[in-house]
C-alpha cells in the first residue's frame, strides 16, 4: 500500500470489469502528443482511458475535454490521472 493509504491496481480492476469484445481499459499519458481524434475514437469504441497527466492539465485538456463531452463521454480528474469513459460508462466518484 502507498504512503497515502490508497493503492490502485489497474490490472486487477480491468479483469473485474465486464467488457464487450474489443472494449478495454487503456493506460496512457496525457502529454499533448496524442491527437484528440485518437482519444475520442478510443472512447467511441467503448474504451475507458486512464491517462497520467504530464504537464498542465488545463492546457493539455483544452481541446480534449470539449471533444469528449461532445461525444457524450465523461471525464474525471483523480490525483495525477485523467479518467475518460464512453457515454454508457459512468465514473462513480461517490467514494472520494
């Protein structure tokens, strides 16, 4: 367990999620190098993105956030990650 008392094992979590064929949790880095169209295509295919933020979130997500919202997707900033889900996958923050 980490010093913060919170340990997130994404590999285990991904195994517990019931995905349709081809859908998955995609880990990546939000650093401005991946085109917005690639990120939105991933969520349009039903994938959940967990992106480590490498830089200023407001700057890095300036074009991405509106595009995700336009697709009906969801975004949540949690610690040093941006989590993006497709429209039919709710991000539950009630435990935070």
